[in-house]
C-alpha cells in the first residue's frame, strides 16, 4: 500500500500539541523541584527528599517522552521527503518507524501520569489521615 505525501503531514499538529503539553509538564515539575529544593535547604525533611526523588523520575520520563516525540516528528519530515522523491517503500517504512516512536512517547506519558496520580493519592491519603509534613514522625 502506498501512502501519499500528506499522510505523514497529518501527524504534525498532533505531535506539536503533544510536545507543547510535555514542555508544560516539564516546566511545572522544574518549578516544583526548585521550590522543594529551597524548602529542603531551609528545613531538611525526608518526605521532601522523597518527593524530589519522585519528581526526578518524572522529569526523566518527560525528557524521554520529548525525545521520542521529536524524533517521531523528524522522521515524519524524512518520510515526507522520501515520498516527495517517489521513494514510496522507504517513505512508508520511515513513517511506520515514526508511528512506533510516537506510540512509545505516548506510553511513557501514561507511565508518567500514573506516577503523578500515585504521588497525589499518597499525599491525599496523608491529608485524610491527619498527617502533615511537620508531624509525620
């Protein structure tokens, strides 16, 4: 099956929006890490250190989400070039690889969201049980 030049172009808006969302998540986490780090320096606490560790994992996942998304976008462009040059088989293969990389990026996003929700649930559970950062021990 041959694909047209416009088929890879269909992913451009989706990948661009994903990368924007990933960047926003990254910037939010970076700000949170900076605030927690400042708080930890003022008043060292194991729970803050644990939160920073959790956020470090999430930042790493977001970095990889962005990496796979960017490479996916790059391969879409390469695929379009191959299709433009009438290298249909090569263009189709590259486009397929691009789709796989986009799927990997999305799976990493799901994992990052699960980690985020788990951390929020732990914090909410602490709040419901009456714990605070100051009286956990």
